[in-house]
């Protein structure tokens, strides 16, 4: 299979030749290959895509040289299709020498890659897909889950909005694994907070661009919160069309997965007041601003990085630290051992600070609820959100005992 895009970054000194005796074989510096499997052409391109490739490269640059191995970053477009993603993953592992796959937006693709990584005993760091199954019933010793999942997004958004008076919800849901789980979990948290779910409209993904009939259903239900259980271009279109219908003036809008690039596409005139949960925001603290300074000048359209971009950077950096600790030869031979070392080591990076990885592979990060600023509040192109609340990691994610991951037993 020909990959649609390939970017490579090779770090470290040139391979050296050791001549211990005549006719001795040259000993080459080993190469660790990282595959960024992402959406380069579809609805998640801005939130993942070229920015994810760049952030993996930045992680490799920051990791630096002198560790006894080189690093190469390759990329490909899975087109949001599980069969395409699975075929690329197999080719990468079987033929192209890829040792770790990162990103993989779209839950159905992520679950397919998850199984292949286990089968081939390679490492997989998910940062782009939100399904909790990766750390639940389908968890494996080969997978780490970074950045966000549907449980965290749902809990942080629904619980806080219910406290702010949003008691009657109506959902517009992308009808695939990610959207279904997002609606399910958010509905449960709305009800736990004393609210009601008045209904839901589920639409075919990714074939829908006109959401007017679904928005009219939400309006007719007289909900006070519109919950958007989708992402990327679908959320952008929903928000724009909701503004056209005047819904954003009468309802709180909970964008259950909304990246800063999405908000920039909508604009604050139409997007002001939107609520969204995230584990990363570029202007959260001095370190997040330092990280943004590293990547933003090289991002497409000089965009601020999303939490998925930040997860690719952090997950790649932590993986490389584990490879260095384990040794490149063993890491290449045993992905599960590398992931085990990642779990045993505390994480620390500019995007998220200090954290840890649970037995089920979940990276434990605080959850932040943000609200989109008004145009008058914004002081710059990417000054788009303000912090509403922060929940500590232990309160933000599904408890380990409730996830159903076999690795958490005993």
C-alpha cells in the first residue's frame, strides 16, 4: 500500500562503522520509527493531521541525541476508515519497521489499530480517539491512552453545566462508537446531577453536513442545553447552523469535544459562550505557553496546538524516554515491555506537567472546563477561551475498578 503522506525526521549522529576485524559487519545505530496515523484530509484534519505529525517531530527534537538510537517519524492518512487504518498499521509493523503508532482519531479506527498492535507486540499511544474501550474491555498491554476520553469529557461538561443551571438536555450525536459513547456517558452525568435528557437525534457519520432538522428538534423539545456529541467539522457546522437558527441565544451549547482550532473556524461572534472540556489549553500556564512557542510557528496557519496535538507530543516524548531506559533493541522487540516501562515511569512534559499512567494504560490528567470568550474579551487571534473550573485527575476519569480492563484485576 502506498502511504498518502510520509514525513521523516532522523536525529543523532550518522551511523558508524566498527571494524573489529577484517570482513566484520558494520554496526549501524538502531532507528526507532514512530508512525503518526491520523486524519490528513477529513473532518479531524485541523485538530490532528499535520499538527500531530509536527508535534511528534518536536518531541523527537526535544528528546535529543546521545541515547544510542535515531528517531524517524512517518505519517499516513487513515481516511477515518477502520479497514484503511488497519491496513496501514499492518504494513508499518510488518514491512516498514514502525515500532510505535500514535494519534489515530476516530474510535472505530483506533480499536482496529489497538488489536493489531497487540497481535504484533508493538506499542500504540492513542491521543486522537475518545472511546473508553481502549482502557476498558478492549485494553491491552500494548496501548496507552492520552489526552481525553468520552467519560472525562462528559463528566467535566455535564456535571458543571448542571450546576450552572443546565438541567434539560437534547443531544445531536454522530452515530458511531465515539458519538454513541459520548451521548451515553453525558446523559448519565446529567441525570446524576438532577437533570433530564429530553431526546437525541443521531445522524450518519461522516456523510452529514446539514443539521437543520436536528436543531429544530432540539428547539421544539425546549431544552436549555444543546449537547453536541460529535467532533471536528461536524461540530463546527452544528454550531454555525445553531447560531443561524438563534439557538445559541436561547440555550447553553455544550460542545462535548471541541478543539481550539474548531473554535477559531467558528469565530467568537458565533461561538461565544460555548462550553467545552479539555486537558490542555495553550495559555493555561507558563509551560503550556512554552510548548506552544515551540510548535506554533511551524503549525499550519500558525494555529495554536490542540489537546490532541499536545498528547502526541507528550506521548511520543514519554515513549522515547521509556525506549532509552529499556534499550532500543529490547524496545523494538517487545512493545508490551516498552508500554510497561512507560507505566512504571512518571510522566513530565511542558504540555501537561507531571502525571502518571494507570495499569489500564490511562494517563491521569486534570480536566478543565472552558467557555468561549466574547469578541470583546479576546485580546488576540488565539485568545479564545476562559477557564471555568478544573477537576483533579482522580475525579475526572472513570475509576479503575469500573473500567472492565483485565489488566486492572488482581
